[in-house]
């Protein structure tokens, strides 16, 4: 995944780069820590402890946590404070159902409007996935990071058109929330070329402009994480 642009000054405090606000930088850092599993589901998010760990001041951290609560990655109650949102069977089903609506809608638009550059982007993303999975490392943080990079690249290539501003942003939030569950899946299962084959069939169906079958395949594909963690 793309890492936020930050530096650490000689006082040990994190500083944003390129005009990024401290709150935005803190939000990126915390998002990555949550969706990657570094900050575990249900764990307490004390501002003082986060400040010591990540180098931000209390104000940008509180603002970042408030923003992440609206995104569904953090919960807040008066007595318990901020916590990483829990994972559950019901939450993942809700995420997948919502993602299917947003992603299928975006995919239909992309299939109708996408040109040669759109097709080339899908083929390139698929090739990167195939190259990685030919010699994929065993489950672990590095394997998760590598797979997330190619998986994100592929799924966003499917909806990469100029007319999907809001839909694309909504889908990005859902994709990030689902990433917590993909991390759990990747901790338990070895990825192989079988995963590539499923993506290949989806890609070819999209390029063939078969929107109905592409959406059916996408819905089936999005349930793989749920089935891997909770069973069918």
C-alpha cells in the first residue's frame, strides 16, 4: 500500500511533507496501522500512548481518531474512549454487501466507458499479480504487503475511469475496511496461482464488456474473504 509522506524531525516528532496537515498525516499512519493489523481489533487507542509511538501531538491524533470513527475503523464511547473497531462475521457480511453495490455500479460504468487505456491498465495489473504469485512467500507481514499492493492495483484498474469521483472514493473506504479481514485471511492461507486464475477470468470478462457476468464474478470473488475466515 502507498505509505504516507512523512519525516521525523530532530526532536523525534513526526512532520508532514508537501503541505499535508498533521491531522491528515496522523490519519494515514493510523489507518495503515489498523488495516494492516498492527493495531489489533478491539484494542484501546490512548492518545498519550499513540503520541509516544507515532510522534504526533494530542490534537492531530484526536482529530484523526474522530475522522476514523466516521469511516468505521475506530469506535468511541465516553467511558471506554477510542478503540479499534472490532471484527465480526456480521460486520464483514455488511461490508461485502455494501462493497458489491458500490463496486458493481462503478464496474458497469467503467465497462461502458473504458477505452484502450482502461483495458491496458487491467492487463498490466493482472500481469503484476501473476508475476508475484508464481513465487509467493509463505504467510507473514511481507507476504500480506506484497499481495495487498497487487490486489489493490488490480481492483482499482477495473473501475479506473474519469467519471467515478465519488463512487471511487466510497469504494476506496470500503476496500480499506475490508483489508483488515484480508489481513486475517492472509495470515491463515497461502496465496497461489489459483487466486490469479480467478482474477484472470474476471479481467477477461470485463474486457469482453460482459457487465452482467462480470458483476456476478465480482460478487462471488468478494465473498472469498468471508468464506476463508468464517466458512461458507
